[in-house]
C-alpha cells in the first residue's frame, strides 16, 4: 500500500515512523518552517526533520486548499491512502478525492469528544479519567468523519499533558497500523459519529493556564497538569509571575473554620512537604514553582532566599 503522510508536530512522528516501517511513503506534507526561539530562526517541523532524514520528499503548502499546483503533485503520486495526524489544516474535497481508499486521520481523543486542536490537554483540564485514540475517515469538517478504530487508556490523577502526549503518540502509531491492516483485509466497519455528543478542544494559550484560586482544588490541579509543560499554569504575587509546575491533589489538614479566616489564593503553609494554598473548596498542595524566569524549585527552597511566606495571597 502506497501512502502520503500529512502531519506537523512531535505527536505525528511515531505514526510516520510506523508508516515508513510498514508501507511505502510517497511523500510527506507538513506546515511551513516557523521562527523559533529568541533568535527567531526558521525551524522545520519535527515531521519534516524525520522525512528528510529518511529521504522522503517533502511538500510545505502555506494553505493546501489554495495551492492547486501542490494538489496536482499529490494526484500524480497516485496514493492508495492519505494519512493525516495533527497536520494543522482542514483538507479540501479535491485532496480527499485523491486516494483510492480514502484519507484516514489519527486523532487524540475518543471521538466525538474533543474534536479540535488540543484534545489531550482538555481531557486532563476537564478531569477526565479516560481518553484514547480514534482513527477516522477524514471529511471536510473538523474531526467529523466516520470512526474506524478506537483505543482507550486511563489517565492517572497525577499525569501531565506532556506525559499523556508521549503515550498517546505511540498509541496513535499502533492504532494507525492496525487500521491499515484491517483496511487491506476489508474488515473495517466505519461508524458514524453522534454529533449530539460532540465536544470541542480549541487551541490552548497562555491564559488557559492562569489559575483561578476560587475554583475547586481538583479543577486547579487538573489545570496545572493539563497545561504542563506548555503553556504552563501560573499565578501572580506582587507583580511577579509564579509558574506552578507540580501539585498534589489530596485532602488538606485544614478545617472549614480555619479556611473561613482567609480567602482563595492565600498561602497557608510552606514546609519541606510543599506549600498549601487555599482554593474555592479546600486547599491544594504545591510541590514545585518557578518565579519569573528563575529556576524551578520547591516553595521552601524559594522562601529561604525571598520574601515568600504564609499569609501572602496569590492571584
């Protein structure tokens, strides 16, 4: 089976690698090189880097739907299938019509939940206990095509988006190969999505990680996990940005009477066991912080050299 692969970030690389190991990859389509870092150096996508290292031709449309010359190149390759995985563009019908067996997308959620750009992060932010991979037939909508295979996994209470991303990217690769094997056998049975059950996972940004201490401890803990390592959960103290890297969700030692004397965001205690911060329903234990552009450290380590103590209010 001959395939064209369309993808861009790290998440897509294991799927491309698995495809290369099992099938003939005619070309890779990925996003254009983007400025990166303080020097704004044009940097290729992880998918492009992998493709070049394996001598696979690379095409980089700014917007595929408006570049007919690239679409003609794809037609000329006569692929049996097109695989998309976190490509970052919605494909026009003229591209979907090219492959003999259709276009298959690898999506990081159990569809129809979390259609869109950031399903892994939102599953954690929303406190889900399970997620998974769905392979689907791509149509002109946003993750709306018929579902092919699903693989479900648990989300542990302390798993971050970064950790789940790495697990899911490998699971996506395995599910893709299973899907293609069943496609060749003719055993796939596409299932229509129930649009009434659809939810959406829009792009996250830095504001997504801004902690509202009036939320519940669980919601704040999930926001910290779901925005780690990027864009990061953060709060402020006296005009300084305090990044929260790691928290622990557990019952606090504080009574309702004790909590009634202060407000959400109040630092209740700093010790070698962490920092308790009052929330909307209890208190949350914080294990690791980073103030402005300083080093990551425990709250106790930071308090030894700075004015950082119980009674201060984060916001």
